């Protein structure tokens, strides 16, 4: 069994309130969950209106599949025009950890 995690540090564009922030972040989280069956949530910077960290996790029996899905998730977030991807942190955890 393998577990892969990603965290995306995002700078949000023209956002002036926490309500506007939610209207940007929630669709990204929902699309990741719907398209790739990952667990995803906003995990940091909850009270800052122009920054967000979105984390996701995926469990798989095949490390190749895990890597492929994480790559797709990263491309999806990087391709969103309303956010700037500042950094991505990727981790793999296996049975030998």
C-alpha cells in the first residue's frame, strides 16, 4: 500500500475577502475530489484572503498509478488562471516507512 500527498501553496488573484477566497478555493477542491477521487481540503492560511494551501491524499496499491494521479492533480491546479501556484510539496509513504 502506498499513500501519496500533495500540498499546493496558492496565491489568489483578485480576491478581497474570505468569502471571495472560498468562491475560488472550493471549486478547485471539489474538482480534484470529483475528477481524481482524492481526499482534498484547504489546510492552511484560513484567515488570509489572498493565500491558501490545499492538501490532498491518495491511497493506491501501485506506485505508478499514484504518481500518475498526483501529476494530473498538479497540472489541474497549475492550469487554473485564477491562482498562482507558488510551490508544490509531494510525498510518498510506503509499507517500509
